[in-house]
């Protein structure tokens, strides 16, 4: 429970809001992806393409939802340790998606890039990144 409270406070401090325990919603503006090469290293990220979907983080239900054409749900299995320094704020989650595949999700605020926020989903063979902003 303490981890959830710390997460909520950290997220809201990143966005200048007051922590309330309510679901946190983000709107995406674009998405990019990469996949693994045969040698285990990652390919270059694809160009960003427009993507307007809603992402909801519900800490009370330990659930993250991406409302794309095919709704993706991620059950939060563990909250990682938050990293907060002068460059970035990183909020990590260990998750299982609605197809029972394990993945890691990061919400990263890049402080030196005008507080740009990105939402990363990392599987064993593929990664996605969404540029996001909070919905008010």
C-alpha cells in the first residue's frame, strides 16, 4: 500500500496535481516501436506515428488500460522503485497483459525536455513507446 501511495504522489508531483488516489488518465499523441535482432540487441526505434488513444492507470485496481482499437489491459504485479533525479522521473511497473504475457512498463518524465512524458511497454522481443500527456 505504501508503494501505491508513493507512486501516486510521485506521478502527481511530476504533473503538478494533488494526489487523490483516483485513476490517472493520459492521452497519447504518437507511438514508436523496436524489436530485437537475432543477436539479442535492439533495432533502431521506428519513426513516431500519430496515435490518439487513452491510457488509464488505476492504482486501486492495480490495472493499466490502453484504449486502442484492441483494448489492452495490464495487471500490475509489482511496483518498482521510483527513480527521481534532475534529469528524469521513472515510475516502473511489472505487469502481465490480457494475453498473460509478462512485460515491464515505465512512465518516464524527461525533465530537461520540457517535462516530456513517455509510456514504455517492454516485452522480451518488442518495445513500444507512447508520447503522452495527462488528461485534466
